[in-house]
C-alpha cells in the first residue's frame, strides 16, 4: 500500500504472533521507514514463546536504527498476551484489551478518530 506523508488518515497495524519474526533485520528497516508515516503498530504476542525481539521492536528504551538511519519516533507497542491476561486477574484477555486500548490516547490525533461501526459481526 502507498501512504502519503501528507495523508489526513491515521493507520494502526495490529499483529498477532505466536513467536519471533524470522526476518527481524528487514522488519526493523520497515519500522524505521514507517516511523515517518501516520501509523502505529501494535503487536500482541500469544502463548509462551520467547518474545525478546518483539520487546526490542517496542523501542521504549532505545530508538530503532537500520543502516545508520534512526526511527523518527516509536511507533511500536508490544503486549505479551499471557502477561496482560495475568495482570488484570479477570477474564482471560481483559488485561490485554485494556492495555492495547490504553495505547490509543498516545497515538497522535487519536482523539479525532471515530470508530467505524461493526458490520456483520
């Protein structure tokens, strides 16, 4: 997809994964490039896999870099499903949902976003 840096829309990519990405170097490059666009990426790790690389993509501690270029902003948020579920101590998945929804106010312009109505669900 082609997205203009002048776009008036904001995009959120939700990724559900049960393990590591096999092409982490290319993934970092894509995230660094995407950091200039109006988008955020939320990754939810499902299961008990080693999500060390996913936590690295969530550049809270150190900005991502690829081929000498630094990401212009942190666009990735990672939530391990098991950890989020245990934190709330309620129905399975409630903690993850609350944590993911908690990221939305930190997304630029999210106060202007109107949810689309659910159709056919």
